[in-house]
């Protein structure tokens, strides 16, 4: 069985399939995100600028190698007669919604306790019901908005763990019609209309993601042969532990497990630091995923740095931005042992599979600031209003408290400047669900209003209880966000 590989020739990515047919090559182009429809008939892919627009035959099947020993067929859930480039728009206007779509009728769990509007301000997605796959912890929201003729859909990939095995995370999918009220699934997805668990840890002993996985970013590839392919970049954790010569000022636990007594009487508890690396998986419906192995022997896309390099402990949170067809940027974070700070680094790629590191681009702030001990979990988005790049990031202060800051860059490379010295979002001061910290931001521009942004984030409350919240930008300069209240919270 051959191992998956990829090469770049101009605008071509060749996937090596493990089948008797041998190599199956296809030209792939980066495009804007289409609507992951549940209709089994057709799908239109729209793009703008330099992107590619095309149509594909119905019910195509693409075969990808998922490990050294097995293969997985990705079934395509929907296709639609296409249009040419001249009709392309940013809003995917021609994508329809079937009235009896299963995604609209996924049962929403009933809250098991009354939530006051003050306590739950900003909370849009709570822990799952008892004994469900996401009942112990949730986080890492990757939120995408898809706009059609008459309606819109929101998809959120996130990680979760359950009480019986809270040390291992899986990746799940929740769906919404407005980005506020979300429907979740109780277990593994079984069809193209389901919500629930979409990806579990690898069972291959040699893999980098055997212990835990968390989503980081989702981009779209278009292929005349394989139809639309979703690319999910994620962090994979193994059981290999790494050590720091001297204990840092704050907890550097990796993966961070805030529900595991990380907060005892207000003091930080240092947990295990497991090696983590970035990975890639592909899907044709956003629900059934096949891993694409990188050049690293474990299947990861990148390896940690050597010696005293700033990212020698682990690589986590790979957020990928498509700058152009042959220019992808990955923003990831690690812990710089020498400086005792979290930091964000940059890697660049032509095909989204082979990456070259360009170094650290953001570290800690000045003494006494909310990000004194570093930045992590960067969410980078190109501002449709002025073309500049915005980075929402999780800042860590001298006491280990988390807030969310914002930086800006003219080109998205190494020149980053903080918009302000204060965070754009911080933990609630009152007795609320997120009064212990906020982080892991996900910026979402509202394309129908260039001055409006949504900020999805992970909040931590008493006892390390986690939830996913949403705040809305105030004014055109994106310098502060307001947590909204009176949401009907999904639990």
C-alpha cells in the first residue's frame, strides 16, 4: 500500500492513491468556501479574484490514502450545475437549501438547568448532555458562514471530550442557521446531514495524533476530478512528553486541559506537556475525513524546532490563510523556553502540504500587560474593507490569565502591530460562565456589513468549566467587542 504524497507543479497537486490504478492526478485550485449542502444532487462552487470556478459530475468518489495500511473512500454528498467565472461572487448566492434537510432537524439537547441572562451572557454553545461525547470539555471553535439565495448556514468544528475519557479529544461538527442557536449531535455522524463526531484520534502507533486532536482551520480546494474538497488543519497530540529544564511562571500544559484541576484555589497547576504537531485531513462533505500524510515520519506537516529554537517543544494551533493560489500561510504557536513566553510563528507553502518555516512573528507584550507572557491561538483573517490582515490572539499575562488581543499587518507576514495595548475581549468580572478567562478566538467577518465582525471564543468558568461564546464588534475600527445576552444556549 503506497503512502499519500503530494507534489506541486504550477497550480497542480497530485494525490497518490493506494489502489491498483496507481497515480491519480488532479488539478486543484484554492477557492472560497462553498456551502456544504445536504442535497444529493448538485453543488455550485463560487470564487472571486484569482480563484477557480468549475462544476463536477454527480456522485463522484475520491480515494485517498489514510495510513500505511488502509484507504478511505470519500463520498461526495452534493453537486450542482455550475456557472462560469463571470457569475462568481463572494456570497455563494445560487446555493439552495432543501426544506427537509436533516441538518435542520437535528435534535437540540434540552438544558438541564436554567441559565440566567447575566451568567450566560455571550454563551452560545455549552457542554453536551451527561455521558455525551462532549460532556466534559469543548473548545477550539472553527466557525464558517455560508450564504445562499434565501438563507445562510453556519458550521462549527470544535473539539470535545467526555467524562469517561476526558484526556482524549475528538473533533465534532455543530450546525446553525444564524451562528447563535446551534444544533449538535450525540455521537458519530452517519450521513451527510448529521452533526456530531466527525474525526477521532489515529489508531496507528506511529502517528503523531494518537492521543488527542483539535481543529484549527478549514479551507476549500476545488478539483474537476474529485469535486470540492475540504481541508481541515488540526493539532495532533501524542503520548510523548517533553520537559522544560526550569519550571516556567505559568502552566504550559499541552494540550491545555482546564477542567482537570488546573485551577486549585486560584493557583495554577502545571500539567503534562505532550508533543503536538500540525496535521491535515480532507473531506468532501465536511463530515467524513481522510488524513493526508505530510513529510514527517509521523504523518505530520511540520516537525518541532531543534536545539534551542523557539518552537522546539511543540507546534499547536495551525491556522491557515489562503493569500493566493500558490501562497498559503500557517500561523502556529509554541512556547519559547529561552524567553519563557508563548509565541506565534509563521510557515509558508505553495500547495498546503509542504511547509517552510519563516520564524517567530509575535511574542510577549510589555511588563504588566495582558499579553506579557506571550501570544497563542492566533486567528488571522484578511479584512475585506482595506485588505490588511487582522490577528485575534490569546494573550497570557504574568499570572496566567487569558484575554484576547488584536494585531494588524499590511501583508500578513512578519510586520505585525497591536491595534491597542488593552485586550479587545476579557473575562467577565461578575459571577459568569467565562469569569476565569477567554481565549482560542475565531474571527468571522460579516460580508454583508464590512464594519461588523463576530468573535467566537472559548470561555472558562468556575472549576475550569468550558463553553463557546460569541461577541460582536462595536464600531468600524474593531477595537472592542460586546458579549451579547439572552441567547438560547445549546447544551
